[in-house]
């Protein structure tokens, strides 16, 4: 197997795997709060306490994956461009 063919096969496998992940689980953990919905803070004694709500995920702890966001955008544009409703004459 040539190195180019091996690279293409690996790239195709990674792409299909990520596409399957986005289809099966469109939401992943927020990268800023790591899926908790808020940051952890420490008080003056060093004990952990709940911080402010995460602004990136709005305290849900979940964010839409990039692949799913791209698919949703593509599907919305496709639906808008292939509208099959007949036009009404003026």
C-alpha cells in the first residue's frame, strides 16, 4: 500500500467517524466550563465553591459540535434553495 493511499484511507476513516459522532451525539461538553455549566472558584480558605454561570453555554454545559453546526447550516441553505412550492402569478 502506498503512503498516499494509506493517508487517504486514514483521512476518510477519521472523517466518517467524526460524521457518525456528530449524527449520534450532536452536542458535546462545553470547552470553557468542561460540561459543568459554571466555573469552580475557591473561597479564602481554599474550599471549592460554585462560580458564575458559563457565558459560552448559558449554564447548560453543552455546546453543538462543529460538524453538526456545519451540517445544520448546509441543510438550511439547501432547503431554502430547493423550495418546491409553486409560484403564484401576479
